[in-house]
C-alpha cells in the first residue's frame, strides 16, 4: 500500500515536470520562430518618412477609398460602407523651393520634429512636401498654418 502511494506521488511529480519541460520547449520554439520571422522589425531602426540623401526616389501613394454618400447618423448602424470613396491626391502642400538638398533636409527634419509628415523631392529645385489632400480647404489650412510659422509654403495643384 505504501509502495503504491509513493509510486503514485512519483508519477504525479514526473508528469508535472514533463509538462513543464514540454511548455518550456514550446515557448522557446515559438520565440525562435517568431524571432526569425520578425527580426527585421526588431533589429533595424523604424523607417523615417524623411527621404535620406542616398535613398532612391519613391512616388507618393494614392489611396483607394470607397465612395462617401450623404447619410444620416442612424444609417451608420446598418451600413456596410465604413470607408469614404476612392480619392486621389489633387493638392500638395510644399515648402521651398531649395537649390541645395541639405537645406531641404534641414527644413524637413525641423518640420518632422514639429510633428508633420514630410517627403523631400528628388530633383532640383528641391521641395519639402508636408501634406497631400483631395480637399482644397484642408490644403489651404495647412498652408496657412505653415506660413504663420515662417515657412514659405505653397499649394501645388495636380
């Protein structure tokens, strides 16, 4: 009888240890797998919206959004349309122009530190794009804000 109790206790402890070893191995394996898959996210600095001197030029993205319709507030509860319509960028707010890229980069870094998303153009004359809008009022508001801060801002219409 005593032998059966000690065997049962030993078996219970052995089962718990085996379970802990299994879960430890599983956690380590998942860590290795996810670490391998996402190592670029951890090891590299996050990408900056300011284009570096050595980076190649990239065209700004155009976002396709569903069409916005006039609706009253109650229709939102029954609608499958949660996104506005496809819009294209028609108005770009830019600061500049600059004949020297380093000057444009300095202004871009200052604007970025102030919280603005920026993009520096590739060719001469250089300009710093601070916003891209489909609505001219939004572009005008940003231009006014930048001019009040002392920047030479203008709206480029496409």
